[in-house]
C-alpha cells in the first residue's frame, strides 16, 4: 500500500550543497527532520533509518554466512590476474582474518557462492525467536570490523529491534534476502524514516521540491508495498500538482480500461462467453435484427479475468479489444499484457519484470523479461556486426541492433509498465566497436565457437589452449566477466600440453578412430573396423550423425591421450566399447559381418 502526504513548509537558505532546510515550529530542520517532527506532532515515534539501518540488521543476522570460508571470499592479484584462494589454504585464513568483508561482497557472485548457506539460514530464522537471535548476534559481534556496519554507535540495540518487533518475521526475512541477493545494487533506496506507534509501523520517503525518486527507491517502495503489503508513505514537501502526478505515475498503473466485446459467431462457446460477461458489473449488450454485441469493461487489476475471457473467445473474428480508444488484435494484447498478468497474479513488484527469463537470481539487461534479444542476453555476438580483419576488431551494426530492439518494443508497446528508456539504455551502452586486445572483458569467437582472450602477448581460449587459428577464422565477439577471464588464464597455466597432443594425434590417418585405437592397441583391430564402418556407412548419411562425428573428432585426441596414460581407465572404456561394438555388429551388420 502506497499513500501520499503533502506538507507545506517554509524553506530557508542553506549553505550545505544538495540539502534544503525548512522551518518547523520555529526551528531550522533538514527535510527529513522536519517530517519526523511532523509525525511526532501526530503522536508517532520516528527513526531516521534509511539504508544503514537495514545493512546492520542484515549483517548481524547473516554474520556467519557473510564471513563463511567459501571460494570467492579471498581473491589476490598475481601478475595482473585475480585468483581465488582455496578456503583450505593457509593463505586464505591469513588474509581473511584481516578483511572487513569478503572480496565478492558487492557482486552477484556473493549470493551464488553462499546460496545453500543462505537458504539454510533463512529457514532457521523462520523457525526461531528472531528478536532473541538478533540480540545474541549483536552481543557476540559488537565492535568487530564489518563493511556493512558503518558505525556501531549509529543505532542503539533498542532502535535496531524496532523493526524486528513490529514487522512480521516473514517480511523482515524477505527484505534481508533481497539485500543479500544483490547487495551491490540493492543496498540503496530504502525509505528515509520508520514511523511507528503501539498499533502500526510504516515507512516514509521524504521528497522536497526538486527531489526525484531514484530507480532503487522506486523498486524498494514497490517491493515493500506490493510484495510485502507494508505501508509506505511518500511525503511531498511544497510540491506542485504536476510534480505529484509524476511521482504517482511511478506506481499507479491502474488507470487504463480494457473493453472487450464480440458479435455473432458460430462458436459453440458463445453461450459460455456471454454468461462470463454477465457476471461482470460493467457488462453491456446491444442487440438488433442484424447483429448482437456483448461486452464488458475491465480495470487492469482484473487482467486475469480478461485472459480467462480470451481463452473462451480465442480466434473469434468478431472479437474487439479496445484500450483508451485504440483497437488491438488478440496477438497484440497477449504479447503486451501476458507478463503483466503473471506479475499481478503472483502479487510481484516491478523487480519481477527485471529478473532473467532463464537464469535464477539474475537480472536481464533490459529491465523487461518480455524483450527477447539473444545476443544481449547471452553476451554472444556473431550477428549484428562483422569482424574487421584488417584492424582486428568487431564492428557493431548499431542500426540493425536498434531496429531489432524497436521490433521487440513494438510487440509489447501496450504494456502498462514498459520502461522504453531503460530498454534503450542497453543499446546506448553497446560500443561501436570492440578490440579484445584492448577491451579485456571481450573475446573473439572463432569458427569452431571457441572464445579467445588476449593475455601476455598471446591468444588463449576458454579451454586454456593457445593454438590460435588466426584472425581470418574469427566470426564474432563475446563479453565475459573477470571471473571467466581468470578461468581461461588459469586453465592455460595448469593445462596438460594439449598442443603436443594435437600434433601427436594429427599425424595419424584422417579416418582413424582415436579412442578405439588407443583402447584396442591397433587400428587394424576388428572392433575398430566395426566402429569405422558404422561411422562411414550410417553416421555420415545423417545430419545428426555428421554432427556427432564433428564433435568426436574435436574431443577424441584429448581423451585418447589420457587413455594412453591410464591402464585402469583404458580397461573400463574397453569394457564399455566391447558391449557397444557387439550391439552394433548384431543390429547393423548381422552375424556374418
């Protein structure tokens, strides 16, 4: 629930940049202080909580998880390369004990690296006395270094318990979980003030004349009010009616009216559709000798009912959907409102729209999961540009990218919460060109779909190999994280000399079965001949078969190398191949083969 309060105050000059001061009962106050005094005059108690308050509660209740010994917690730079220290290494403890936060604290990896630990703690907190547990953690850790606790004396224990005592436990836990999921992004935007008395507690966000809501503030207010059903009051100081309308527009999407109607049809579901409409308070009909029209008007909050009706009337030529004077066909409506329907059905905040369509606890780049643009989602570009092989760089065709984004936006243009500006921000951030030698978080993609980074004057791919095929074999670029880049470098430094393996096995005849030859000891073995004939007679004649041959050719030299080094592994593979060869021999070649 979001409410709005307009307060008019006398503004006075203030020398502090970015801060306004006001007179309240003859005293000079900052905006937040003035509104706190305003609430106190109404019989409420207040606490200027903002972000630091929730950081401290999160840090104390999840202290063990924040400072858990996991990969990613300690990272050192060696020769310009970041390396994660093994938690079992003595060096880990030596470094970690002097840190006030883990190295991954402000990254999305923080949550991923501790996902099960956090999940367990969430369940533990749901089944304990939260106030008692919080007091224990406070006394146990008071005064210790923790980046999330800026000043141990900023809030007294009694003040920290205000929210824990008055807000229901499940809501407290969900607030903290949202913080933990992406502390780097979600740590800001909390409402300024906690307002409470014996009967209620709510949040208050204060906005002076020229103050606007940040994206993070919008998201937290929407999350608190929509998903947790916690009251948040936005206090507007000396605001004009126009300013107030703009602020309300951030949260109020229910002003659209959807009118759905239909005429005569031969469908057997006509009676069912009419009965459905008659249950709506806004039902209307217009019946004459030539035609009969039945319809109803729906608010956005009734979007689920609209989709139930469309399920009955699917494909009807007489169906008419109208929104604010605009006629939509059925496909346009479904494309634009399906996500909004799912969000409303599950009482989710605007953050739901920003989640990745397929990856857990990840966000999509557009702030809208209905936008489908695989190159952006996967950071994998072999279209919408080309490799300039003379200058050894990738050139984006930004006009093609923009056209594709506009096509996607056109499909969902009637979505009531679509933020076109945020979608196009992803386009604006896309560079005109990329040079992986200079741009360290970009790789080339070769024709065999391997990624290549530039490191120490040579190219290294995602398998740690350095047998770079040349710029003429590059077909695209991909954006990678620092962690992925470090993984390529680590693989390169620790790998077996695969170049030697390739050279060794490439000397064999082109049609050799590398693995079978390594296992049976000779390319003339009868089992090897069965496998070769199966490949040449059957697999080469199907698309899937040719793909399997290509994949086998790529990986078999490496597997053959390791088989030659391990008698035990070779024996196990031989046993499996014996069964496979016997089945092939019977099924495809008969007993007399």
